[in-house]
């Protein structure tokens, strides 16, 4: 026999009192034995504790934590358990995010660190054998490139910390959007793999934090290069929309599946298409969206499978 509160019923997804067997049947099949073992242990230890998944009537998966104390009769026979139930779904999601982040961050930092170590070892040997070798600058450049990647990863982490603490400060100045875009996209032009087209109002002046807006544009362009490797054309457009300035970056790659679009600006979310794992912490678009929001603007994306994607943002002109 089970007596429950309204909140207990609601945690299981029921709007009313239901028979005990329905509560038990709501448990995820893989956690059923775990729950039974916890109850068996409680009969001897006097304490009930377990965390398990439950399936709501609508198919939604939730997490619960059950805690209780066993009360005994005069002949030391268990009579009842008085306990509490807690919905820990959000806690489990945050825990999973933390675990995923640690895993991704460790992997992403390990790659440039390994490259730096290898470059330094080769340099050490080369200097001892042939100090005038023309390969020395090559290894130095390779090491610097890996250091820059590590710095970008660490900067992303620091930016997230500042956003979380509400300390992302903006230093606004007036500057030409076209000039800022041309300067921040030089790294793509220098590789020679992609053609950048700057269109629209190239005389439009922005009033914003130049470094932060530069960061947003670079993130858009880098994503266009990363997720549309088979398309070498990227179009960047500047336009005036009423009292707002709009900047958009368009690629002509495979496009983004509709089910992924609502999650693109979430922290640690990384698009995975056709089983290809891309590098990065999954923080770029999240940080970019926060930067634009702090400016009083908006960010969005339009995408069509087979035709490409357009990421855009708007910020106030004044």
C-alpha cells in the first residue's frame, strides 16, 4: 500500500493518485533491478536511497532520487517506509554537461599540447645537430600555431566564466563595419582555400565593442569554413535595417538539419554531420549570442539542406 502527495504524483507524471504498480511500472526497465535492490537493502539497513530514471505517460524521460527511513514493529519487523522523492532531472542534465565539457576540453587541449611538445623535441635535436637548418623556423611556426589554438580555447573558457558571472564588459567605439570585417578575415584569405565576398553597405558605421563584434564575425566565418568544406565561397553582407545594422555570413555547404537549429546557440553544443566529429568546445555560438544580446541585438540562422546556411546578427546603430 502506498500513500503519496500531489507533488509525488506530479514527479511521476500523474495528475491524481494511482495504484502502486503504476509507479513501479513507470521505472526505466534498466533501473528496475537497481530500485528493487535498494528496497531489499533498506529492510536490513533501515535506510532507503536510490536514483533512477522514470518514463512519464507521454514518453518523457526524467530522473528521481528516493530517500526513506524504515520503521519497525515490536518484533523488529519492518512495517513501513517514510520517505521523500526529488526530481533531479535538471541536476543530471547539468552533471552530464559538465562531464561532456571536461571530456571535450581535455581532448581539445591535448591535441595542441602534443603538437607543441613534438615541435620542441624536434627543435631541440635539430639545434644540437644543425643549428643553421632552414627547418628551424618551420618548427617554431608550428609551435606558435598550436600555442595560438590553446590560447583561443582558454579565452573561450574565460569568456564563458565572465558571461556566467555577468562580467562581460563592453567598450564601445565607432568604426566602419567593412574595415573590421576585412581585417578579421585575413586569416581565411591567406590560406587561399576560400573566396570571401563582402557585399552591401561598405560605408556603414557601427557603434559597438569592436573586439567583441570581430569575435562574432570570426566565429561565423570559421564555422562556414569548417562545416562547408566542399564549398569555397563565403558571402558576408552588411546592411541597414531601420535603426539596426545587420551583418550576415552565408555559406553554400550542406546546410543544417532543422532539428539541430534550435540548439545551435546552447552552451557546449556542437553540430555533428554525417558522423564527422569537429574540433572546438561548442562555445563559439553561445558566446557570440551573449555578446550580441549584451549589445541589445539579435542573432539567428537560416539554413536549407543542400543549399547552405546564413548566420546573421543585428545591433543598434546608436
